[in-house]
């Protein structure tokens, strides 16, 4: 047995030596025999030198990187909207799908397994057989392959351009400073809104000059699109001469270093509700999938007469944001889901952003327990700020957050009116929406969840 292993090792050594000798002997006279990468590999295998260090990460445009990341997870690159690059190159599984052979559209199986995408830009050839010389050349291969995505750019590009809502990303450089603003153009309402589905919007800039230039660009775009008004959802006021709306506030508070200190900082009556949830034996757990969360969320917004965002939206958030997006679900001791929240982690902050609950959650103090568990877990993670998010003044959520000892902080929504005489009131407090809200509440939830995503995409 030992003798066979010795012979095998000797044979492999001879084969390697012959391969290296053949490469050197066949090189044209006067030219380097092998590439730098091959020489590094040869020297490492022969024990005569180390691998060369990885080169620095290239300085790529941030907007193109963001677009590339988005397309990497976009299933519309396949002809039936089922396969994305991330399907076979899973970033949570070493950059591949760990299958013997990868599976494409309609269950079609390829002939090889998916190679990792990690550091693939540094490969001296692409694909297992080396048929692509660069990553740029490789990228189009799976899209056109009948065994993978079975599509083509002529089909893909029009579908991407028809996307609603349209997201426009502007990147402007002023004196080496970058300013970024995401704008949404809602064609149905003829408006331009800074981050219409987010709590905070407006300009993000490192200098006053960059901010002013970006705002000018936004106003120029608004005129070009011939919109009724331009809306900035600012944290701090910027335009004293623009009409404003003080309908919304936000709630933010410091997370104390010790768990017990955070419990004691909760006002007495609210603290009693948290303890009620604890005494009821409620359990909190992190969900890796959106199934339980979405059922509670959709039921909650349906009870309030609001269309629900589609489940695939939350699945995409979990996939794209990774560890920075998390679902926390509260159940009874028997495992019945009562309340759930999807939160984002940003720097040293936690932002509970989307939430839903069962109708009986209040009987168990499940919502109180849920937010305490999120605060406790955030404290143990070393986070510093608990951002309870936006609420309309005078509503139930507004009072609920105040009961926790959070103080409201005004949000400054500013409007540049082009074709309007007053600020639009596109919120549930508007009397003209009451009949629609009541009708939606009476609609079967299965029907509401089916047609809701087609409606909510145009709501700002």
C-alpha cells in the first residue's frame, strides 16, 4: 500500500515537471515563457516561491457597482423570470450553488457545476474550459445559454426599461465630494419624490456646494418631466420659502450599554406590558425567510385598509441586504406566530421598518414584547441607536412610541409646487380615501394580496 502511494506521488511529480518543461521549451524565442500568473503558480507548486499577493480592489464608479449588484439578483435576466446570477452563484454558499450540476430555466440541467464568483475577476480565463478570456466576455454566456437563462439582451433591455417605479440615481462630483440622491418619478401622479418609500429622503451631500448642485439638478429634472411638484423628505429644513407639511415625526433614542438599564428606562406602564409578554412565555426568534412575517404583515395592512407590498419584495430585501436585514418573529409557547418585524441595521443603528401582527397579539402583549426583544438583542450587539421610525401625528403608532419614552422629532417634508396651488394630501387622513379604505378592508385578503402589489407600486 505504501509502495503504491509512493509510485503515485512520483508519477504526479514527473507529470508536473514534464508540463512545466513543455511550457518553457515551446515558448517563442525572445519572449517570456509563461505569464506572471502561471509563473507564480509554478513557483508555488515547485516550492521555489510564494503566490503573488492579490491586487488592490479597483476604484469603480459607485452607481455602476450598485446597478451591477441589483442585476446580479434580478431574475428578469432569464426568459421566464425564474433564474438570476445569484441563483447558481449564491453569495452565502461560497459563490456557487454546491450542486453536482447547475439547474437553469424550466429545470434544465447543465453539464458542470457552477464555479465560484469570489475573486473571479482575477481568473486568467473564465468558465471551467477557459472559453472566455475575461469576466466581461463571460457575463453574456449564461444569459444566451439555452440550459441556463435562455434569453438575450434584445428581450431583457425593454423589460428593464419598463420597470415601475423608475429609480434614477444621480452621482455628481463637486470638489472631490460625492452627493447622491435617489428620486422616484411617479408617472400616474406626475410628481417627483425623493425616496418615496422611505422615512428619510432628500439630499445626501458632504458639502453645501454639492447639495446645492444636486438640488438644482433635481429641479431641472422635475421641469423636464413636467411634473406637478417636487418633494424632498428632509430630516432638517432646507427651504424656508417652500411649502412644508408637519404631518410626520420620527422617534429615535439612545440604546444604553446594559440590558437592564434599557428595561428600567422604559416608562412604568409600558414596562409592565413588556413584563406581561415575558410572563406569557412568548418566544422571539430570527426568521431567515419571509413566510411568517409576510402573512402577519399582509393581514395587518389589510385590516387598516392598505394594499400590501408583494412577498417577493421582502424576499429581495433579505437577499440583497444580507446580514443588515433581519426578521424577528414572536410566537406563543406553542409556536403560533403573533407578531413580526423586519429591521435594518445601519452602522450603529437598528431600524424596525416593516411590521405586522395577528389580531390577538394585543391580548398577549406580543407587540410590546417584540420591540423589547429587538432592543435587547440590539443592545447585546453593541448598537447605539434605536430608530422607531416614522408615524403620523395623533395616531395609535404615535402614542405607542411615546409610551416607550421616545420623544417625537419633526420631519420636514418640503414641496416645490409647479402646477399646484397647495400641498397634496396623499395619506389616509384625507377624507376622499375613506371609502376606498373601508372597501379594501372588506375585500377577501387573498384577492387583496393578489391585486395589492399592482396598486401599491404607484403609491408615494
